[in-house]
C-alpha cells in the first residue's frame, strides 16, 4: 500500500505539472477547454503586455521572463480565488471568471490595467496592458468563438491606443 500511495502521489504531481506553466505558475492551454466546458456562464479576460517585444529586445529575454513573473503576481493579487488564470504563450494571458457578468469582469480588468500602469516593473518603469473581455453565453455559444471575439476586442484596444479595456461585441 505504501508503494501504491507513493506512485499515486507521483502521478498526481506529474498531471498537475503538465497543466501548469513553469514560469508563472498559471494553468497552460492543456486544461483550458475542459475546465470551461463545465461552466454554464462565465466571463473571460484576454490580455497581453503592450510592446512586449521591445521589452525583450532592449532588456533581454531573461528580463522579459522577470516581467512575466511580475505580471503574473500582479494578476494573482487583482483576481479572486475563484478565478482561473492561464498563460496561453509568450505574453498572452487569459483569465476565466466563473459565474461572473461582464460588469464585474470589467472591474477586475481595469484593476489589472491600473495596477500595471501605476507600479514600477522589473524594467524600472510601469507596464501597460491591452485587454479584451468576453462573456459566455452573451458573446458566443462556443468557447472557441468566445476567444475569437474577445481577441478581436483585445486587438481593438491596441488599435485605440493600447493600455485600455474593450468589451467584445455582442453576437448578432
């Protein structure tokens, strides 16, 4: 029984590690769709760091990693315990807010944006983030569609000058 318990703990640890981003400690893409498929209503916040390529180019990739770690800590403090944070890759992050309407999601997104803008990051100056917000089922009937319309909102935030929050457009 001791051996079975030992290997069961090893298996659980390996499964957990395979679903977590090693840099930020956030979930990775692997578990994203399975988690949201169990929800009836939720909002998502999709964001990335404005001009992150410049951060890496001017300060090196090690500093870029430090910026991502810094940002993940900022996000952990700005979100609720019930929210799920994911690193999709590079500097792109997604937060799932179960049972959350768009107004509350916007409040949380603005908190993240303002905190990043007001604090000094590892590069010695504030960061800005552009954010898109979507809601299921208001904006889409499938998760992949929701990510698409929320990504379009994120792109509009960048087109409008960055460092802002934009709501996804309602489905027609």
